[in-house]
């Protein structure tokens, strides 16, 4: 019996997908060449075959449980950054709410609601340049300590650029376990969406956080005008960073921002992208976050079969999500469980 050569296998998209899927299930890593090919796949039966493999990879490495997280906006609007997708940038007129750093009560209330909805983690989020030593950091650490002491959810945060190792260490000492700081896109495309800080500023932040012993949540936004090669390079960069959680956001164009006229991504393109990220990042908690309602509409349930293993429940920063009850029912209807994580207990301060 004759066997097909490697070249013959790769000339057949279905056979090539089989080769890559088996490679990942066996613990291998997809090459950059194969990753670029995956991101270049077009709609049709090949996408469904890719999704089938992504579902098997998700099941093997992440199991049958879905991770849920929520956020609470502790400071809104007036951000000096000019990220072209963001409603909270002071550079654009979007009508987004503006308010200063909030007190404890709304944060603890959000934690209680998260617990009631079986959400594992609550992230406090603020729109500003980032964190330096000083009174603002003191307030941030106080909110983290209150969340940790309250014990209803794991205290997470997304507070912009970290300016020094000392700041990251202070956050860890306060009880922070996980920090979200997204790369957003590829190194090449990043200057097209932000001119007030650099890609390397974001990489420095991730280094400070990792050195402090803080778990990394790092992903980005797709659908901002990037190429498939940008998407591939973005995924490969995340593979090197090796964060615990990878939130994938899909642009929901905000009126008043430079990206307001960008079209929504087709649902099947989104499922392909989730599947590509799953094959490149088999061990990560890949979470579908912002833009899922606007982009996926009635097809949202398929995101899990495309490889997603988590989602953001509850409203986003300036846009609404579908009701949490509907998310919970969707997860139940599909036969998935809610992931239960061990309660985080604050550890001692990390050395500077």
C-alpha cells in the first residue's frame, strides 16, 4: 500500500489540518509557516474541519468547564491615551461616562453579584495612562485588599501600564493574583492603533507583573484592520509570553473613534480565529470578551466548539453584554460546566 508524502499531505487542506491537529494533541507546536496557513484559510468546509480539531484540543487540554470572569469600571473616561478603538480616550468625543476613582461599596457590590452568578474573578478596571507610586496606587491597593478580604471572588485588575517593578510588587502584596494587560495586536500593526505609548511599554508591563509573581491575562482585539499575518504574529507573540488567560475581543466600532466605520467581523471568520488561537495556545484559557454580542449575535454558542474555554460575563466598560442568566443557560444547554477555581489567598510581598 502506498503512503502519501509530507508534500502530498500538505497539498490537501483536510489532510494538513489532520496533521496539525494530531501534532497539537500529541504535545507538539505548530510552526510559523503552518500557523500562517491556518490564518489564511477561507470560509467553507475547511473552516469546519479546523473548528472540529480546535474543539478536540480544547477538550483535551481545558476539559468541559467554562471559566467566567467579570469587570467593574472603577474610573471612567478622560484617558490621555489615544487608542483608536477606545470610547474612554480623551482624544475622541464618544459620549462615554466620565467619573473619578470610585469608593468601596460599588466594587464590593459587584463582587457579590459576581459570586451570585458563579463568576470566579472580578477585575477592577480604570481608564488612565497607568500606575506610578503615590496616592492613586494606595487607593488601588486598598480596593484590592478589600476584594481579597471579602472573599467572594478572586481580585483581578486591568489598570494600564505599570511603570516600575515596585508598583507591580505593591499590587501583589495587596493580594492581586491576576492582571490583564493586552498586547492588542501585532508589533507591526500596533503603531496604527496607538501613538501615545509603544508596544515595548506593554511588554515591559508584562515583565514587571511576571517578576512580581502575578498571573498574566493577555490578549487583544481582532477586526481593527490588521492582516492575517498580523493576527498570526500576535498569536505567536502570545505563545512566547505564555499567559494564563488569553481574552479575545472583536471590535465593536464605537461612534466618535477612528475605527467607527470598521465593519463587524463575520461570525465564521471569528470562529476560525478562535480555532487558530486554540491550536497555537492549547493550554491557555482562551476567553471571548468584548464584541461577542455585536459580532456573533445568535451564533455565540459555537464559540466553545471553536475552542473557547471562557467568557466575560456581565457588561463591558462602555457597552452592554447579554444578561448573565442567558450565558449560564447557554453553557448548561451545551452540556458544559462552570469552572471552579481554588480561592485565592493573598501571599506575602514579593521582594523588590
